[in-house]
C-alpha cells in the first residue's frame, strides 16, 4: 500500500471491520503488519487512526489523526465523510481537528 493506491482494496477498512466485528486478534495482527510496513516506507497516520477507531482506541486514533494533520495527509480530505470515523464525530478533539482543516460548514 502506498500513498497513491490507498483506495485499492482499502486495507485499513478491512482492519477496521475485523476490529468492529470482534475479531480483535486479526485486527491487531494486521495493525502490526501496517506498523512493520511503516518502518520501510511512509504510511499515513490516517490509516492507523482508522484501525484504532475500530479497536475502540479513541484517544490513540485522535493522536494519529493529529499526526496526519501535521503530515498533511491526503486522507484527511475524507474526514467529514469517512464512515469508519463516525464514532469520533462528537469528540471535542475531532471537532477541533475539523475546524483546523477549515472545511466549509454543511447545512
């Protein structure tokens, strides 16, 4: 998975789905593989955030999203519509991040 092909097969969505379905062991295994891959090439913190949300690690997910903001991760353009992030929508840190991104208000 490189930054230009992240949408092909959405491996983070699979990891998120494993975590949400109760298959935490598989999600943790795939998260470890993602971390190992990041040792040799850039992996957007946005992808780690998606998996952490699925695992119920809200604060860790928000830490990753803030790092993604610092990295100017292209994944953040989906912040307002990414269904995997729905559990964070009411969180004050998530709301603050959206405000920092200066997305237009949707009415």
